[in-house]
């Protein structure tokens, strides 16, 4: 038996194989859910027209909390009880690179969550691919799928993921060109400095980026009490707390400080940041992410209201 904190090489290979099989089985359901969520989000938006110069008005859409009040069209909003903003065409043709973390930590799911973190990340990624591909955008996934301009890009991406053994860690952004957007979806439990090392060079090359932090509600609220054993899914290390409730306050402060450090690091590079909890609807994160890709400001926490 391997000591605590170590995993033998055969065991690691078996764990990786099991995770790959689990993910392959999960993807068809994620794709179906992604299409449902995408249809829900765009139902009231009338889709998005082809790319233009970014100044031409083409539709009204519901106001999202956190956007600038100057974007609200008060005359249109006066017609009913809802607030509306004037939406514009996207500025130019981009390649959109989508990436969802599939590290072991993403498998975590507490009783308070609707789904696991990996499942939610995949749904958001595939739903974005569905919406963007309908508008003629080129969709790629770093290290998994080269960009394609196809209306079935979400299905092709799901198929590519199902046949990929599963890589851990942040993706390689070195081959991504300037006229691109990158969407990274993860729990981002690494140190902010390590994450900045990956996205910093891309940001300095002029690549626009969007970071979506996916978390489980238990990771933030720390609802544990009594004797509790915690295990790091990445390393296997264990920590036993005799009375878990005594460390709850310190844990919550550390958790929020980690998120704030990540948020500041990302924004300092000119990228956008939003946080999404798996006890919220996937459509909330999708709408916020779509707004960021459209250049529309949004609340930093998707569905926090």
C-alpha cells in the first residue's frame, strides 16, 4: 500500500483510465444538456447575427445585473416591467478556443450541488460551442481539437473529448493567434501565480481571455462538523480534523482571499473573470460568458444575486 500522499504508478494509470471512461460516458448527457441550456439562453435573444463592425444595433435583450446602466434603453424598458439593453454585432471574425478542466478535483460534488464541477464545466463549454457555431464562429479546443467552422462544432468537440485520454493542468496557449478569444473553465485551485504564468504570455500577445471559476457550494460554505477526513484528489494526501467546525471561519477567509487574488490577477492582465457555483443554473453562467465574449460588462459572479 502506498504511503499517504503518494500514488503508485500502476494505480495512477488505472485511476486515469477510470476517469477517462467515466468522462466518455458522461459526455452524451452533457451534450444534450448543453443544447437545452443553449436553447434556453438564446430563446429570448433571437440569436446573434453574423459578425459586423460592432457598432450597428440589431436587437434588444434583457439587462444582466452588473452591466453599465448607460446601456439600458429606457424607452424600450418602459413598455413592460423588464429592463432591456441595446445589443450590437460582434466586432470581427475570431476563433474561439474553449477549454474545460478535467483534473481529478473537478469530480467533486457535495450534497448541496446540482451536479459535479466537471459536468458543469463541460456543459458550459459545449453550450458555448453550440451558440457560437450557430453564428458561424470557428471553435477549437487547445490540444484537443483544431478550430472548425461548423454548425455541429459542439458535437465534434464532445466526440474529440471522448477520445482524448484526459490531460491535467492548464492548457498550452502558445500556438493561439492574436485574433482569438480563449475561454478557460476550471475550479482554478492552483496558486494565482501559477495560473498567471500560463495566461500572462497569451494576454501580452493581445489574445482576449475569459476565466470562469466553477466551484461547489460546500467548497465555499464549509458545512463540515465533527471528526472529518479531507483528501486531496490530486495527490492523495489526507487531513483529519477532530472538530472541523473550529476551522470553518479561517477556511472561509482563505477561500475568499484565494478567489480575490485569482480575480485580480486575471483582470490585471486584461482578461475577464466570473465565478459560478454548481448549485446555480448553468444558463446563468452561459449568459454571462456570452456577454463577456460579446464585449458586454457583467457581474463578476454569475448567478450570485
